[in-house]
């Protein structure tokens, strides 16, 4: 990683820490610079404003969510095994303290600033989830019958987030054990395929 990229990453990390403790309104660019151990000018060289810095946190949150579920569809593998791999990647992401910190920062600001939340929500919906691409490809291959792939993608992720994201994010619940996580994944994959799957050579 180049020095400028390292400094940008340090600034983002410091911003998450400061926003988490002081909120958007209670955090200054001076505090972020001090926490990142860079000059205020360096912060502004990377981010023109505090709003732009906060937006960069949102973009990073969305990017991580997109990347982790971006598994290429493979017609030679069972749907169950591929969905299980996607679900395992999602579960690992949701268990990441770094990801949860990013999510808490953005959620707190959404509560305080509904307009910002609405704009962010619209922007997130413009991005294509990796699992959505997978579902489209599986449907095109005739192995899923899906009227609305976008709804199906959010349903699948929702089956996981109900147990391993929202309880930890807003309820302070502990992370799931390995056995509990496996059970959530198995149930999510089974429910999804029971509803959208077509009989094939895999079943």
C-alpha cells in the first residue's frame, strides 16, 4: 500500500472511531486528524469535508457488503454448495468488529439525519449485491425460478442478518458460535431453495 493510501485508510479508521464516540455533529476534522496522527491539511487533501468523509465510510460499508457476496455462478456445482459459500462469507463479514463499527456509525447518523439516511439508502440500492448477480445467473440457467431477483437477494441476506447482524448491531448480543452459525446458514439455504429452487440433477 502506498503512503497516501495508508494515510487515507488511517483517516477513515480514525473517523469511524471518532464518529462512533462523538457522533457526526460532535466530531471535528481536528479530532479526526489527531486520532489518525496526520495534519488537518492531510485530512482535507483526502476529503474535502466532514460530510464527504462520512460518505466515504458509507461507500466502504457498501463495498464490503458487495464484495463478500460476489461469488461467480458455476453451473457445474450444486446450488446448495454455492449458496452455502455465499452465506459463510456474509456471516464472516457480519462477525467482523470492523464492519460492525462501520455499520454502527452510519446507523447512528441515519437516526439523527433522516435526509442523509434516505440519500444513502437510495445510493445503496443503486449498487448491485454480489448475490443478486449470482441469482440472476442461476435463474438464467434454469435452476431457479425467480420473478424478482432483487427481492430474492434481499430475502436471502435477511435470513442471515436476522440472526447475525441486527442483534449484534442494535441489541448488543454476542456473536454466534460456530454451531449456531452453521445452523443459520443451513436453514437460510434450505428455505431459499425450497421456495425458489427447481428440481435438477443436484437434488
